[in-house]
C-alpha cells in the first residue's frame, strides 16, 4: 500500500493522534485528516531519513543523485519538474550510507536483525477491533524497532526529541495497535559525524506515552463531527517555542 493509500485509510495512526495530544491542540478531525492527506514538500531532513530507512529496509541504496547543484537555470528547473519521486543530493546519499555503515560497525546486532529472513520490514498493522493502524519499520520476535535520525545524540537531545516529537505517544500507539507486539524500541542514528548509534527502549516512556495517547484519543472522538471548540487566550501572554529544530 502506498503512503497516500495508507494515510487515506480511515483507521487512526500515530501521526493523527499527535495532532490532538498537546494542551493547545485545536485540530478538528477533518482538519487533521486534510493535513495528513495533503502532500508535503520533503525537507532535507525528511529526504535523508527516507534514504536511511531504505538502506535499513533492503540493505543498500538504488537511487540516482540530482545532477544539478541548484535549480536557478531553466534546464535544471525543467528536469526537476519532470521528476515524479523524491530528489536526493549526492550529499544525502553519502550521509545515509555512512549512517548505515555506522550501524554495521557499532551495532552489528541491529544490522543483522534488520537483514534477518525472519524479520518483517515496513509492516502495516490494522487493528479492526480498535480502528487503529501503524506502519512498523521492523518487527521480529514480538519486538517493534523504529529507526530515527537525529543531529545531536546526547541523552538530553534524545529526551528532548522524544518529548518534542511525541515519540512516547508513538510507542504507546504501536503497542495498542499491534496485539502481537510485546515491546517497542528506538534506534537513533546521528545524521552527522561521528554518526553515533544509540538504542532506546520504549518501556521507560510508555506510561507517559499512554497518558498522552488516552488524552489524544478522547479528544479525537469528541471531535468526530469536525466541530472545533472555542478557546480563551490571554492577550498579555505569548507562548514561545523553546525547542531548537531536531532532525527526523
């Protein structure tokens, strides 16, 4: 199933629920579904993450780099407009390969597991009883493994990424959806030298993620008719985003 078909499927996925998790969440159901089903222009971080996922899925890359350094010339723009898939730079390809090589060297058990004939890669799970869905990077022996790329790899940065991107909610959602899964694990790989690899079990953040999931699921169901609740805002106070950008 393509990404477009997957997101168009009526079952709930983690990305939809994340939109209802925050204290200031204002999405109605229709707005959330529209946002998810509207194609987004891939960012450099998304392009790199896509390449790294491809290597972890099949073990190698089979893509051609963009032949132009920019698209200021007419010829380059015409080439770009003819492309139907993602456009990758040579730097993206080289970085993704170095990330994969780092996994092979520093976490060979993860690389071997991803290559196992018993592993299921890009596994789509649909829970008919609960109306939930998820797409797992890797499933093996009752464990879900999820690949993440991150520019900074310190414990602080990983905790910040887990909170900022609601990875704890993702962990809860996947375990709520996949009744065959017993545990959930993240593998963070640094997207720049020295390309460190960190394995993060989901168990320590599962309880907090379940609380977020319960709140988001309740809000989603409350807004099934697409009605958006009114909110009161104090004009003397302005919320400021304190997180720096963290690459996915």
